[in-house]
């Protein structure tokens, strides 16, 4: 098939694409959380140490930790290391 030949492609409804985008965003968000946990050697979720840190989240130290985690989570994608998305040619 040459590049100039047209191919009938099934249209994907916008609502389906929106749902798929949400799944992707949720997955990336979870991955960034895991990377941030690794960067700060965070305790295992649900552990006694994690529970202690969670209960202390409103203190000045807890808020500083949250700020650091958020900053780190923003720096990973901003660093530009993301590989480019593959381009599909139709």
C-alpha cells in the first residue's frame, strides 16, 4: 500500500478518547508518586512509619515534606527525559 492510498479507519468517539486520556493521566500520576516515594525513601504505605507521617501531615514538617514531594513530582516530567511519544502514520 502506498502512502497516498486512503484507508477507511473507524472513528473513535471523543468520549472514548477522553476516557483513555484519563486512564493515561491516572497511570502517570501513580508512576510519579512511586518515583517520588523512591526519591525520598518513603515508608511503605500502611506501615507504622507511614501512618505516623500521615498523621503528622498538617504540621510544619509534614507540610514541608509535602512541598518537597510535590516539587520532586513536578521536576521529573519537567526534566525533559520523557521519551517522545511514538507517531503513528495512517
